[in-house]
């Protein structure tokens, strides 16, 4: 007589530390967003002027005007 031996498949799940990877991804995302804010619209954005039109026009101030006539002498 032949005996039947049943073979059972056992599945073993292992925790691969996906929590650490998730935390690392969140920290890197926050760092990337902070760097983007800093260089695009924050204090490190290249020293753009907050005054509208500052430096866009070439105006002459009264101190730079040269009189066309010599002053009258007495």
C-alpha cells in the first residue's frame, strides 16, 4: 500500500519596513517644497523689488537737469 502525503504551502509574510520609506518620502517632499518656495517666491528669489515699476523706467531728476542759459551776473 501506498500512503498519500499531503503537502501544504505555507506563505510567510515579512515586514520590509515600508513605514521608514514612507516617512523618508514625506520628509523629502517637504524639503523639496520648502526649497521651491525659498527660491521661487520667498526671500531667496533673487532680490526682486516689491515696488511696482521700480527700475523699469529711465527718469531724469531735477538735480540732473543742466540749465540752458548761464546765470545773469551783476
